[in-house]
C-alpha cells in the first residue's frame, strides 16, 4: 500500500478533516505506541498503520479495503 492509498482510505472512512485529527492524536499500540503520523514518519508500512488504526477504531473487516466505487 502506498501512502496515497492510506490517506484515501482514511478520508473515505473518517472524512477528510477527522482523518487528520486521528492520524495526529490517536496512539496506536499496533505500531509501537505511536500516532499514525509518527509511525509513517518512522518508516512503518502504511498498510500496517492502517490495520492498526482499523483495530482501534473498530472498522469492520468488510470496509478495511475501502469503499466499492462503481465504474462510470
């Protein structure tokens, strides 16, 4: 997963504004007690950070891959 994919998933699940609040303030045990921003800056793979965030925020497994977008 690329960082751009991480932010797309964050914005889709939590909204553009709240996703930035979560990434900078929510401490995630799954990435060593760091926030998402700190974990990404430390080089932890975006997928690992996303899954840690999903666990803490109780994102259902069926939404962890993002929204289904219908083709035009």
